[in-house]
C-alpha cells in the first residue's frame, strides 16, 4: 500500500475506490458487499473502502471531516442524500470493521502511530451520529450529578457541551475503596487516542422509536 495514513482517504484502497464511483448507489453497494461477505474477517482493501464509503455518507449528511480532500468533496457534491436506512447501514459497517478486520490488525500492530487512526475513527463515528437528535442536559444538571465541570484530563482544554464525556475512577485494590469513585471529564477523542485500537469506545447513537425503547426496558408484551 503506497499511501498510508490514519485518515479515511489516506490509503490507496480508499482512493482507488473513490475514483471509480459516480453515485450514491455505488457507495451503498460497498456496504452490500460487506453484507454478502461469507468470511468473518474483512480484508484490508474492503475495510478501507468501507471507511471511505461511510465518510462519504457523513459528507452527504453535511458532516465533513476537517481533513476531507477537496477533490472527493467535489466528486460527491451532486450525489443524492442518504436516507436513514443507509446511514444506519454505514454505522453497522464501520462497527464491523472495528470488530474484526485486517485494517484493525494493521493498526493494532502499529501502536506507536495508531493514536491518529483512533482519533480519525472517533470523529467518523461522531459525524455519522449527527442524524440522531439529542436532548443535551444543562451545565447545572451535569454538575449536580458529576460535580463541577473541568477541562479535559488529557489535553487540559475546555470541552464543548456536545463533546463532553465523563469517566469514573475507582480504586479496586481494597474493599474499603469499593464505594468510592472519582469523576473526571475528557474529550472522547482524547481518551480513544490513548486506547488500544481493539478497545476503542464506539459511542454509537441510533434512532429508536418509543415502542422499541419500551420493549427493551420492559421486555416483549405477552
């Protein structure tokens, strides 16, 4: 592989695939190819193409990565907008790549440089999540639960409300400490940059109707 970097389009497989697409149907076909795959392990070319396809779905949702290549943006500018089913298909496809793929294997072997890939994937997940409406709590509500807001414990920068993540630390070395926990705040991208690629926190959001929520919480009706 000639081009090799953490971004969604920083590899030859993704770039070669993008050069040959002409419509949203071509993007959707890449997810269908994954669904038709008989083997459990996803090879590096297909995995790279799926990540690029998911990034294009995010672009067409209006969620553009800061490092998105201008030529790719221009190429997909007249593509149709993805519907909810395709967005969900993109999410599931990325999750499968992160579950087991040769691309994941490669980054797991390159821990010195994997932080950039972890951050890039976290950003892609966030962009794909933009189709889900959220009801953000107020600062007062957050502080009531977790205490005063503070900068990210990794980068020491303030955290925008839409990127706020809380971690709990508990000392498990002694029975006396089991009831005591400490809360800290961080950017999820900062946290994921410190984790092994196989242990990334995938903070997916899905549109779920009220009936399904009730079924999940209460179990199926008799």
